[in-house]
């Protein structure tokens, strides 16, 4: 089974979310955005910060 992963780094207002959804539709692969992090945080009772895999230090 072949797995395809495409990661899009984006900034606020860049349209990256729309581009990601268009690419996933065109390639017929699922698109996971911030909503999967939010759902994981709810299920595990963790913060979205913990679920996003951020390693930066909060200031």
C-alpha cells in the first residue's frame, strides 16, 4: 500500500487551506487540516498545543 503525504506550510491569508483542499480533491487523497488536531485534543483531553507536535517554547 502506497502512502502519499503532502505538507503545505502557509501563513494567515495566503489561501493555503483552499489550495490544500483543491490538491487533495485533484489527487483523490484525504486532506487533514487543523480540525484533526482539534479533534485529537478533545478525544485525548490534551491541549491543541500538545497535539500539534510543537516543540517551540511558549513565552
